[in-house]
């Protein structure tokens, strides 16, 4: 099952989705698809790590032909691993609605997030509307998602994404309110997502790396790709972090040891980073060992 870029050292790729692997305007993976297929041919696992739901990620995996690879959903609130990945997750719970897959919940389930969020609303008087408070049509209007994609985005299990546009200062004041309820609120590429406190993409990345190291019985190296502030924990947890440019050509204000800024915007930067890695390796040793 081992894959490697160099002399038997296994590698994994962890990637954010919106604004990184997916085009910002139409949420399409078309630009990155050839590089994704190249990694698949080399046997390199690409792990999705985003605020998207399990339902959203499942549809994208099917579109790209990705199988037997874990996924990190809802900003690191849970990890879903297919049994076919051959990883040591037999003691995990069965993933709801995902036959043949196991789940490790690192945060809170949705009903608890909603109950705590309701108390924040009551104390602050702010509506703090989320995906669950609007219908599919409204989400299509806000995001440009297709109706089916909007429906999948609203099927959240471990978090709530807020659609409120509030001043930066208000979000800062809300931080303490969320913390009092054991919640965290992180800004992604467009909206804020509320999860249980202490969950982030980095913890989920480290958990998956440990699973692969147990399966491979040796250390595993990793590549991380992201574009926004909530990708900081992901990028800090990997061997080789890449920050791709945002839609306007600027980079998120992140400071992470060893991080490389890529000039390409979104999926163009994603392809640029993967091409760089593969060029450095000369494709030598990539593939099953």
C-alpha cells in the first residue's frame, strides 16, 4: 500500500477545497483535475480537508474518481475513513449515511452545536443566521452553488456555517461568547463556521498521518495546500506547506515555518505547487513500493 516520492518515504497530500483545489467562482475542480489524476496514477493519496460536509466531499470524490482515501470534514470536526483504505479504524463508529466508512468525531455533533449557538444568540441579540436557517434557493443566491450542491452544503453533521456579514470588531467580540459555550468560530474563504472548541484541521491531519504511519510502519511525509486563515492549522501540521494566492492575487496573512507562497491563484496555484513537488522528485520512486 506504500506510496512515495523518494526512495521509499511515503507521502500524503492534504488539501483545502474552496479557493484552493476548486475554482473560486464556479467551485469546479477542472483546472486541477489533470494534476489530481497524475497523483492518483502515482498512488499518492489526496486527502480533502475543508469546511465542506461529508455529503459535499463524497460527491466531489465521485466526480474525481477518488476512492479508499480518508477525508476531513467541517473544518476538522470529524474524520471519515473508508474501510477499503486498510487503515486501523475498526474501533471507530460507523459513519452515518456512509456505508463501509468509519468516523471519528473530534468536535461536537450538530444538535449540540445548535443548542450552544442558540444561547449565544439569546445573550447577544444577534440573529447569527446559518445554513440551517435558510433554504436551498437562498444559499444558491448567496454562493452561486447549483441547487443540488447547495442542498448538500446544508447537510451538516458537526458544525454550522454562518452567513452573517458583521464588522470585524463584532466577530472579535463574539469570540468570547463562543468560547463561553465551548465553541470556536473560524473565518474561511467567505463565511464563518462554528464548531466545538479545540477542533481544527491540524489535529485531524495529525490523526490521519498517525493512521498511515501505523499502516506503513514507518514515518510519513506530507504536503499541505490552502488559501485562507482557517487553513493555518492544516499547513502547520504538514512537512511541506503551500499557501496559494487568493482570487485577488494576494495571500492570507499567515506565518508558518517553512511555508511557501505560490503565485498562482486558487487551483492554478494548486497545480503549480504539485508540479513543483513532482519536478523536484523527478517522479523517481513515486508509486507503489
